[in-house]
C-alpha cells in the first residue's frame, strides 16, 4: 500500500490510524493541518485513532474507518431485531443484551475501539428504546432498566477496550509479519537484482547466503543446501598475481569491524578460468552491536579487464603501427595545436615530441599559400584530402633544407558528429620531385645534346678556326664551345660537382684538355697545364684501368686508395667516374666527373648515363673533327686558288712596277746621250736627269729588297742588325726625306722634350717602317691636308704614330690590312709624287708588322671612314730590352 493510499484509508505510514474524513477541506491546507494536529494532541481522541483499524480481509476499496462505524450500527440493529424476535418466540428469554454484546465484540475485534464504542452506544439505545418494554419508548424509572443499561454499557465498553486491544495486538503482529515478509522479499529482490555477486557470511566467515549471480560464479546449483555442502575456497591473488594473505582478505578485515571498499582480486573460478573482481565488505551487527556476520559484494570486471587488456593490446598495436608508419602522421586538435605525431614526422621535421608546428606552406613557384588554403585549415573546415585531391606543398623547417610534401588528411569527429580535430598525413616527396626534375632535366639535356650533335656548327664560327689554350694547344673553337656545352649539360643532369672532357691523341696516347666545369680559374690552369704531375693519361699505362677504357667500359677511380692516394690530388677528389669517349672501337677521349670529396655512391643509372653522354661527346667531337678537316681541305683549296690569283696579280703588278723605273731610266739615259751630242750647255739638265735616274735606281733597288724581304720572312731568315740608336733622329730623317720628295705637302712632327730617345734597333729597318707609314699617309690623303707625326713616351715603351686626313678604312679592312698581299678594295690614291712604290702590292704593311714584331714591339691602326687613319707602332726603350735579337 502506498503512502497516498494509506492516508486515504486512515492509516499513517507508521501504522497509526487517523481520521482524515472528519477534517474539513479548504483551499488553504494549513488550517486543516493545524486542526489535525490539535485533534491528535487530545489524548482520548489520539487513543481512539490508534486503536481503530480495518480488517485485512476487506477489499482495499473498503479499508477505511467509516465502514466500521456503519457496520457497528448495522450489527446492533440486526442484534436488536433478532433479540425482539427471540423474545416474541420465547417469552422466557431474559438475556436481552447478549446479541448486542456479541456485535460489540465482533466490531471491536475487526474495527477496533472507535466503532466498538459506537456499537456500545447504539446497542444501549436500541436496548432501552426497542428491546426492553415499553417498546419504542424511553424508560429510565425502573431500577432494573437502569442497571441493565449501565451493565450493558459497562460490558460493551469493557469488551470494546479489551477486544480492540487484543485485535490491535494481533493486527500489529500481522502487520509486522507482513512487513517483515515484504522487507524480506524486497531484500531478496534487491540482492537478486544487484548486478554483482552478493554474499552474506556468518561470524566465522562462512557463506550463508549467495544471490543467483554469486551461485553462478561459484558453480553451484540454485540451492541453499549446496552452500553447506560446498567448500568455497579460491586461490585469491592480487591483480599482479601475488598471493593475498588471509588476514588481508576483505571478509576477514570486515569481521574485524573494518569497512572495505573496492579491493581488486584475481582468482580461479570453478572452471579454472582466471577471474578479476573488485570486492567490498562491511560488518553486520546484532541488536547489541556485536558483529555477527559480513555482507560482501563482489563486482566481477573480468570482461572489463579483458576489454582493457584487449584495448591495451590494440593500443599497443596501434601505437606500434602509428610509430612504424613511414609516412609522417600528425594529429591536431580543433584549435590546430599538435596532439601527437609519429616518429617519421618527428624525424622529418627534426622536432621534439610536442613541438609548435608553425611552418608556412609554399606552392611550386615559391609563393606562400593563403591561410585558408593551408591543408590543415582545409581539413579543420571539414574537407577530406584524399589521394585524388592531396596537396603538394613546400615547407622550410627551421635549420633544415626545403621539404617537398604531399599532404592528405581527414577531420576527426565525436559520436555526435562534431568536429574535434584533424589527422594529416605528410609524405616526403622531396627525393621523388628531385628525381622527376632531374629526369626532366636529363631529358632536356639529352635533347640539347642531340640538338648539339645534329645541328651544323655556327656559321659565324668556322669549324676550322682555332683558339689557343693555356697550354699553347690549338683547339678548334667550335669543338671547345660544343664540349663546354656538353660538360655544363652533364653536370646539370647528374648533379655532380666537376665534369671534364679530354681528347686522346692516337699517336702518343696523350690526353688534351678540351672543356671543364667546376674548377676555379687557377685550378683550371693547373688542370690544363697537367700540374701536378698526375693526370688521366697515366691511366692508359695501367693495365687494369687502361684495358677497361679501351674496352669501352667506365671505371671508378678511388683516389683514397693506393696507388692513387699517394699521388697529388689538388682537387680533393674522393671517387671519380671516368667514361670512355669512343667512336666504334677507337678511343678518342674521356669524360670524367666527381663530387668534390663528398661521399657519393654511383648508381648503375648514373654510370650508364655518363657512358651515353661520353658517347655523344665522342660523336660531337668526331663530327667537328670531320667538319674541320673538310673545312680545312676546302680552305686549302680556296687558299691555293687565291694564292695563284694573287701570284698572278703580283707578277703582273711586279712587272708593271719594275717596268716603270726601267722606262724612266731608259728615257733619262737616251736624253742624256742626246744632250752630250749637242753641247756642253746642257750639263745642268743632264745632272737633273741623272739625279732622277739615281732615284729610280734606288726605288728599283728598294723594290728588289722588298721582294727579298718577303722571301726572307717566309723562310724566317730576315736579318736585323740591332744597335743603340736615337729613335727621334730616325723619325726626323724619315720626315725630312719625305718632305723633300713631297715638297708641296705639309708634314708636322711632334717630338717629346727629351732630346734623345734611346732604343736598340736596326735603324734602316725602322726608317723603312717610317717611310712606308709616311708614303701611305701622303698617298691616301688630299694634297691640301697635312700629315702629323708624333712620338710619345708610354712607361717603358715609345709610341710612334702617323696620322692622315684621308679616306680612312672600314672595320673589316682594319682586321686584314696587315695581311700579306691584302689590298683594301675601293680605296683610291688621292695624291701622287714622282716616287712610285710597291704598296699597291699589299706587301708594305705586312713587312712593317714583321719588322716591328721582331723588335719586340706592336703595330696597330685607328681609322674612321672619310675622316682619316692613324697608323702606329711601339718599341721598347733601351732600359727594358737589352737583347740583340
């Protein structure tokens, strides 16, 4: 019965009845409660409330005090009616209040004192008014009636009190038994409903009660007898597997008065399986406070323990996998802070266990990404980056080189679907990107090499043109440029430090330097000069290495091992790769490369690529050699034709030039003879003609000397007689001589303040140079223009210049004006004199250059078309050159 139902029935929760129906109900409950308290505080009324109850056999709907009062009146009425009937039937029936007393006893036994007292009053009224004569009239005059009335009231009251007390005691006993049974049932239900094993122990620690789960765990039948017949002993241990002493067992501790909570144990169940449990125990006390038992609750967490163990194993597996993954994994929280990272990530970024990740990502062009495009923020915004849309970025970790990363990732969400973080996977693709770039560079370089191989040489640089190296070797300029291009491409492809190309001279097996990259200017000079003594040509004398090269096999030369470690190594070479340059079976050179002392393992791919480049280089050099030989053959043919043409022109001009003075000599001689025949008056005229004849003879002599000088220069037999002389005097004499020959022309002379300019030279030859310079200046300038001659001291040299104001020379003519037989086309003689020369043959300036160079000087020309030319030469002063040729 609930508390609410109990109140309606007039029974309080503590078992005491009360009269709720007698209390008026108002909207305000406080006055009603006050009246109830006032009524209950009145002792007689309180006694009636306590001793009034309802029988348990009534339905719950009738368990209320009010029906008892109705039953009390009803029973008295019935008793009165029956008594009247008995009196009528049996006039001798004298016990008229007997049935009323029985009704009172019945009401008292079932409803208590309140209804029984009401039944007593009702019975007395009915007895006096109905049963006893006169009927249906009150009569208190007779002593007999008064005594009977009082006796009835006394007996009824006594029976009401006595019977109600007996009934109350019985009723309380029944309620107590019912309550005990209810509580026992509830306790049983609670014990059975507890999701743990519950055991009750006696004062000796023996189990006297186990719930169903405890019986199941103990492997016993659901029988109380089995507890007495079974010995529930277990090998109890701590969770770490150590035996647990009996005095530390929770039940034992509880028997000592200690309340134990949450002691973890390990034991073997009835089937021999390990079980893990948490045991709590508390002592049970009797009415006197003595410990007469223990209640223990055993919480089995074997499944939880196994789950934890499995979770730990899974966690260890996950941790092992997480740390063993080669890709870098970083876990971020919602704010973008690092929660954890695996070993690959820590190693990749060279960071501590919990670093601050603050790397700005860059794109392939080196530009930073906008923050909203960072992979981390894209994932934190709910985007999933898979292999299809993974991002390629570049980062610059502090103190490290640039990293190329491929980033994928996914957001982390909780059970409710809310984003709580992100996982990013970073794949280091730096080497792959470098390999892709190197592959692309290799393809581009190979294409460039192929282009170099198939394209014809630059028309502006003939294959036959030679360039002088530091070793005084003449290497075809086209070959040098192509080889230099090849070494540049090779270094870009292989990523090495140095690359060299050397050609092999078949007759002497000597290697000649062609191209190099990766050396300083001084190191390149040493390399080309073969200093120090060790050079690649020494390998050809090594039977092992040399045979490999000749067999078209690449070799690896370890300079750190004997015998090479004992040789000079100025370039700090550790291991050098040498690839043969072969055309067919013929070794034409070598291509070598190294990494400047860095540790590097040459892969088969690198060796194969080096051999391919060496093959291309050999083909290019061989192609250029063939082109050069073809060009040389063609040039020789053209040169021969040009030489024959020039020889024909030379012979024609020589005949003309020689014929001119001879004709003049012949005419003068004939005139002289005629004048001798006529008279002696013409002696003065004849003297003039003889002088002119003499000049023509000198000119003829000079022409013959020039022809001889040409022959001597070709045979390197041009003789010079060096003496100490004054250059100023030589120049002055040459100027005076030309002034006499060109009396109408103005020749100015500018000499330094020093009276004497001492040189060691052949004076006639220097005079010959001055005469050629002055003759050209006078011939190729107008008559009204002056010629200026100047001497200028320059440090240890003296410079002589002849400046005219003539037609000048074009730039291409200036390059070849010193060549033998060269004549500038379109340049006309603007002034004539009685003296003729062979300058029109293209020999004068060539002879001048030869003479000055043999004096250890130099020649040059500065000219502007239609403005004039300045021809100059320099000679060393006597203090600087004491040689005599």
